[in-house]
C-alpha cells in the first residue's frame, strides 16, 4: 500500500471536479499522515478528539484538521483552538458550545450540519424540518462565532448503488433548497460533505464537494498510535 501513490490517484480523479479530498486518518500513525502530507495532501479527518489532540502537535501547522466523528459538547474545548471544520454538528446544544469555545479562542469556527439521510437508525443527524427550525430560530441567529458552510451526510451501508445514489441526491436537493431560502450572516452555503471509500464515486457524481476517504488511502490496517 503506497500512500503517496494513492494520494496522487485521488488528486487526479478530483482534478476536474469541484470536490476536495479529506484523508481520514483515524487510527493511523503520524508517520503515515506525514507521508500523505508530503504527497501534497492538506485536509485530514479524525473521528475522536483524544486522537486528534495527540496528533495535532506532531504535524505541520498548515495541516487542516476536520472533525468528522460524533462530537460531545464537553470535548469541543480541546479542538476549538485549531480545528479547521467540524462536519458533525447534530444538535443546537453542540453548536452553541462550539460558538462559546470559538469566542474564547477569538476565532470563527466553520461547521457543517449533519443530516440523517440513511435508512439506518444508527446514524446521527438532523431531519429537514429540524434543520429549518434551527436555522430560522432567533437563538441560532444570535451565534456570532460559528459559520455554517454546508451539510454532511452518510449513506446507508449497502451494496445497493441505487439506494446510495438516491440518498446523496436527496441531500443535494435539500442543500439547494436551503441555500435558496435560508440566508443569514452566519451561513455561507458552499460545502456538501458526502462520500466515503465505498461510495465516493457516486457522491462526486451527485454533487459532493468533500469526500471523506480513509482505507483507500491508508489501507485497512488499524495502527497503534
């Protein structure tokens, strides 16, 4: 498994698409992330705050860290000083905490709202009605140190490509609807994070601007860090 070659293949695949690669580096050692960085990759995604905290000081400062896993409110303070983008906002309470910690760090933190698009009930995320209620509320409009820049979704874990395509298409249509009617100083509709190692090709065809890929870059093995 050649990490540098894999990065270059994805760079070539995405060259004519309006889509960015987020290299999912969870469970991978700093040495593997450094290889991907040396190949030109700058955006990396982690699922767990503690793992991100351990790795961040050991790697170049211009590396952009993405929090893609479920985030607990009591862990936000640990990543607030440097996180580039939080993909997994699934409650107003969490968003409120991100805003509070962003104020403490004198920065604005970019966020994606996670949408429940899969048929599986295990996935986190908002439903469409909840999204509209949140984004039109006075409490949301009062937040000044967060910026909602788009949506994130995870498709059903299935080999049925038609099902996956339908779920991604529905998310893209929701993105388009919301971007036309919900305008606010703390919203900037520009990113749609969908697609992982098993379904990123379908996701790019359906309008993804960020794919989150781990095993196709680093391999399946879980390293000890």
